[in-house]
């Protein structure tokens, strides 16, 4: 029973296309994230949502648009894909606040390749 | 200066060796500290939390020095299965709850 699941796991597409990655968590957490891990393996936060509200937007191009229909889902839509968007995108969730460690639980990642 | 800095390695050690990783962070108001492990082509997973009093879990010991803004991870009696990337993670709550990952230190344990 996967705690954080994201689809698709692999995505190969042409430059200029639009694609979406979906994420769902069944942990009851309030906060969800999108991270990008590039070829140098550096894991960088893109967005954070708390109870469907955008909390963090880390200088990400406007072509990236997150959407959180409810606190268990956080989807990522990317318009006009570029070669530099090729990376592994990880969804994660956590429960913040008093008494919680802030541990992040990650999905298995979505490997995006832009040709 | 990066918010969280680690030696990228790689560290190549024989089985049974003791290896230590270091990490420094720039925000003195940081609140929580962790080590995560990431296997090749997998997602990061929590290895252990880090406290000023130290935290030991079997062969793994983590230590935090708030004065020096320094975190360490010690692995004793290395196993082949310890080969992975170890990520230093810092959480701060200045201007919002923020989790920052270091770039990771790669470890290869060889027979």
C-alpha cells in the first residue's frame, strides 16, 4: 500500500509538448511538495502546498504550474517542455507542526526525458 | 554560500571500514536535522534524525554541533549494502517551514 504514489514513472516527450505528473498521498499529511533532481543529483524544492494552499514557489519558470485539488493530491503540469526540464521529479509529503518531526515521505519519482 | 553543504565524495571504502560524513548549514535558526539515504534510481528515505545529544542506531551515529552549525554521520563496520548517497537535510522555520537538502555524499563500499 504505497504511501506517496506518483504517475507516470517514466515520461519521454518532445520539446514544446505539455505534460502532467500526478501525485497522491494516503498518509493524511497536510503538506505536499514537488522536488526536482537533475543529472548532478541535486535535489531542489520547486513547490510546497499546505492544505491546498501554495506555500513555497522557488523561482520556478511559469511553465510549471502545480495544482492541488485537495490536500491528498498535488499535480504538476509543465507547458512548452525544454531540454533542461529533463530530470527526475519527486513528490513528497510531510506533517508539520508541534510534535511532528517534519520527515518527508517521497514518491518513487517520475523520470522525465525531453528530446 | 549554499544553505547546506556536503562533501560530494565519492567515498570508496572497503567492507568493515569506518567512514564519516560532514555537513554544514548556514541558517543558525535551523530547527531540525536529518540524514536521508538515497539508493541509485530510488527515492530518498529517512535514515535518522540528528540531535545535539547525538543519535545512535546500530552502526550509524549522527551528531549535531549547533555552535559550529555542523552535522556528522558516522558509519561503523561498513557493509556492501551501505553503498548509497547520503543526504544532509535541514529544516528551518524562518519565513515559513522550509526543508533544505544538501547535494549528497556518495559512498561506495567494496568487498
